[in-house]
C-alpha cells in the first residue's frame, strides 16, 4: 500500500514529491520504412530501444465492383501490378470502398457548407490523405515527439496534411468525416459484442447532469498553476482527463492559458472541442485583485457578468462554455439572482450548457436559488472538509435534485481520512493509494472530485480510479461514519 502525503497549501490541491516523470517512448525511424525490392509490403525497422518492429499485412483482397463481393487473390498476382504507393494503397482500400465511405461524410459536409457555393465535396484523394494520417498515427504509437509532425502548427514546419490541403479545409473535413451513418451506428449497437462495453465505459468516466449534458466524473483543477497552467492542462488531457475547471479571476487562475492549452489540444492532438468539458466561473469584485479585475468594476452588476463572460469566451477561444459557475453567492439573495438571471440568458442563447454555484455552505440559500431559478443549478462546487460537516445537508439536497456536488481541497483538507486505518486497509486491498481510495469513495457517494496535481504519475493514478470497481455498501457506510 502506497501513500501520497498531501502538502497543505491554502486553496491548492497538491502533494509531496511532485517531480516530473517521463516515459521512454519508442521512436520510429520512418526513413527506414520502405518497400523492399520485390514490393511485397514487407518492412522492418528498429526503435531507439533496440526493439525490432515489422509490418507484414494479411493476405489482401480485391473487390468485384459488379456484385460487391470480396474475393481472395494471391499475393503475387497483386504485387506484380504494384508500381507506386498509390497502386499499393488501392490493393488494400479499393476505390469502391472509398466511394462508400464518402457517402455520409459528404452529405453532412454539403449541409454544413450549404451557404458556400464554392466549397467542393470531399474527394477520394483527400480521404486517402486522412486514412494515411490515421495509419501514420498508428505506426507512431506513443511517440508524441513524432506524432506532432501530423498536426503541428509551427510556421517553420508544416504538418503532413498540408501536402494535400489547407488547414481550414482540413478542419472542415475532419469535423464531418466518419465511417458510418446514424442508422448503421444504432444497428451496430445491437450486434456488436463490444457495444455494451463501450456504453459501460462511457458511464464509468462521465455522468449526466440535470441539464442533460455529459460531465466527467473527475475534473482537472487549475487554481494557482500560474505560468505552468498551459503545459499542465495539456499534460492532464494527454494523460486522459477530459474536463478542466478555471475562472475569470486573474488573482488565482490563468484562464487565457487554459484557452491556449485547449487550442493546442484541438489543433495538434486532434481532440475535438466536444470532448473537452470546460468549466469556468464569474467572480464578483470582492474576489478579484483590485489591480487586475477582468471587467469594469464601476459597471452595474449585470453588465459585469456580461463583460466577464465575454472575456472568458475570448480567453478560452471558444464560442460556448459547458459549465458556468458563480464563484460564490453575492452578499444578498437578490444580487445573486441578478447574476443568475444574466447567466440564464447565456443558456437561452446557447452559449452555456449548464449553471452552477461555488462556495455556498448555507442549505437555505441553495434551496432559495433552486426555487427562484428558471435554469436550475446543475453543480455546486464546495470545499470538502470537516469544518462544514462535509456539507451533509447540502449533499442530501443535491441527491434529491440531481445536483452534482464537486469537491475541491479534497486531499489537502483530509489528512486524517488518508491516515485512517480504514483507508489503509482499503488501499492495501486494491493495491492502490489512500488518495485513490478517497476519490473512489467520493464517486461511490455520487460526488465529482476536482484534482489539481502537477505530477503525471499522480494524474494517472487519479484517472485509474475510474476503472476501479465500486466499494461495497458496507465499506461506503464505514466511510460515511468517518464524515460524522
């Protein structure tokens, strides 16, 4: 059983031993990846670790376009006709298959670009380019250094796709390209033996809020990260996180660096914006650094909210926010509702998907907010610690209304839990750490923890909890007893 001792820093989730780690990824020398003299698609090459890789395809097939049947053909008969990479590609991906793949993407592409008469449909050559990129990505595997050449945005080195198309067209096409249609996808769910596993995996890593959107069960927090924010967010997402929490509050958050990270994740690592859950906050004047307020403090409260939200969209380089949270209630309920009404406008305009509130420890005020709001709160984000009684009453109300309780300061505030005999026993039984036990137990109670670790190994450990089996009802009950 391992243990990560938390380092107590006000408002910051951190741990001892935050040393940087790196994996020795095998890098592939693509210059040595060639057809041999007989053009039989046999190749081998060595990685920097000395491992020998080989690429020998299965026996190829040819398509009889007259009846769409697939017939086996002897390898030598095919390779006799190969005189170029294009010929070799067509042996494994015949034109009739490419044409069928293009049917549904081109329907969506045409609808998406209906207003632009000059936009041409996706061509077979462009489809080949995309498939080629996917094949290269598979060859490169974990070698992040080499993978960057596929998507890099540096003005000095062009990404590989630019050999066939512009960046704008590349982004336009990739948003439409898929290899099936909705009907086929639904039919496949009934016959694919892995479909249920995929759905189960989806439920393991996310929850559905009362706003009807998917929210990750574990979210990466960015408070106090300062100039390291961009690199840490990128590291977190490449490790497996899909949710990030920030705020339009320069005093404690670098929201614009989160935006830079999100942009890089999309452009260089091909992570779709729809797969990035962005949560940010409106922070009132009371919580701002007087010298760095991101809106006009002399404006009326409603306009302050609008200005702050506009700045968030600009900082985060997006046209919508998944979750907009009030960083705290205003001094009166009436003022809180002024802020909430403006946020409801954002929801009506499609600019925000769900709303929430943070640092609210008064159950009656939460109930007032619920009763008086049109768009109901989907999340509440509070410090999870003993001084508030672990928000027992608030958490019960959240369960009743399907409000998700997001915990922060989860590790830092609870060394007594991490050092308890129960946690040590449970960690030993799972070959994990006591920090992992706490995160898993909170998820079993229906909470969504935030973690702000800067250590890659700890990021992996935290995410691994999503794959853990839930603790037994008796074990959860023992944990709840420690919260009394």
